C-alpha cells in the first residue's frame, strides 16, 4: 500500500513538492502561533507566579496587575503587618510609562516599585537596588540595545540599568523594576500603592479591600489573558489548520484527476473502493508526515532569526507541541475524503480507452 502510494505521488514530483511545502508552511505557522500563545501566557503570569507572595491586597474590583487599576494608601502595609500570622507586608506600586532612551521614546513599560527591605515583588535574581537604579526585562533591553550601566529616563528622572529579568514580557508591554520610593515619585503620589504584598501563614481578613490568595491571583491573570489577546492566536491557529487541510485536499483531488487511468487500471485488476480509499489516505498521510518534518525544520531555522528581528517577540516551545503531528495527520486523513466522488465515478473500462 505505502510503496504504491509513494510511486503515485512521485510520478508528479512538482505537485508533491508544492503540497509538502504548503503543509510545511502551515505546520510552521501553527507551531509559531502556539509558541506565541504559550510565550505570552508565561510572560504575563510568571512574575506573579514567582513573586513568593502569599496574599495580594488590592482595591475592590481589581484582580490583576495588567489590565486593572488599583490605588491604596501605602501606609496600609503597616496596618497589615500587625495582623496575626503576618510575617511581612510591603507596598507595590505600578506605573505605566514610556522610557526615553538616547533622546527617543521607547515602547510602553510596566514599572513596578517594590520595597527594597522586604523585597516582596522583586523579580527573581534581582540585585539590591539603590535610588535611581532599574532592572529591565531582557527582551526590552535587547530591543533597544541596552546594557548594564546604560541610562534611561522615566518621567524626566534618570535611571541606571543594573540588571535584567526573565519571564516579564507580556508581548504588548514589558516590565521594569525600581525601588518603591522611586516608583512613587514617578507616579507623583508618594503615599500611594497599587497593591499590598503579604507573606503569611494565616488567612488575611481586611474589610473594604480585595484580598486574594496567591493561587487565586495567578488564576485571575491566566483567565484575563485567556479572555483577552490569546483567543486571537487560537483562532489564527485554527484557520491555519483549515488552510493546511484544504491544501492537502486540493492535492489529492488533483492527483485523482491526473491519475484517473491508474485508478481505472487498479479497478480493472480487482481493486475495490475501500482499497482505493486506503490508497488515497496513505498518500495524504505521506504528504502530511513529510510536511510536518519540513515544517519543524523550517521552524527551527526561522525562530532565531525572528527573535533577532523582533526581540520582544515572546516564543515558548514546549513538549505539548508534539500534538501538532497527530493533529496534522488527522487533518490529512480527513482531507482524503475530497477525491472520493472522483474515485466512485472511475470505471474499470476507462483503461481501454483509445
């Protein structure tokens, strides 16, 4: 079955190459979209997942750091510290601002100001910050060719870059980290925080405020992303899969028309409709497997180039992407239904036509 399917495909090498190239481009697109989906989700949530905070306190109605506003008195942290079971509490301020780099404005940054004493809200591996120092997301730094020791300006205040953070790229914006007092000055409200971060072993009850356990706060961020930009990538991936199936279906339909005499010969020597169907499915799977391998190779080649051209592009590949292969095989098998009508209308006697 497979050798015969392969010989029928290779009789039109040009068509085979074009079909494999189409499937490869589709598979590469799917891998890319899934990688962006996973990268954005990771970059948008890793900070809250690794903050080592047990409880997040926010203004009522605010449940995430990305797309909601929260204003609290920074002095609330002192009140929280006196609650039973609280080990540490400190304010975190969030400011959305553009940075001035070498005289030009950059893309938007999410600036988080944390308490340098408790370090609650500090990014993983961040150095101890002094006044006027900042830790930047590594992809943002690559985009603007920033190195340790360089200076950027936020709201007319210079900041020296002293470190870089990973997993803080939300695609539409990247994160930067400063001391709380610097962040409050950038905001222009010295006794105002966005969140109060708490490390505790007991539940915190604070009437009048939104109090979130760490797991719930992480879940709200994931839901926010799943209901926001991520469905766009999912829809694009589904469209790409449909295009790939359409390409394979067209190839098989064209092959059935071109190889009409071959199929008539097979029917003349006793091949039944089921045999021809299995033959067409085998051709579809051969094209799909070849396209998947070529698509994976293409993805491996273009990914480093894309990350150099677009440093802030969030890509994250995981073992779960292996599901693309069985999904592609299923699409290829379904595409084999396209030439069924042609196969049914082929008669054994056609082989004897002049």
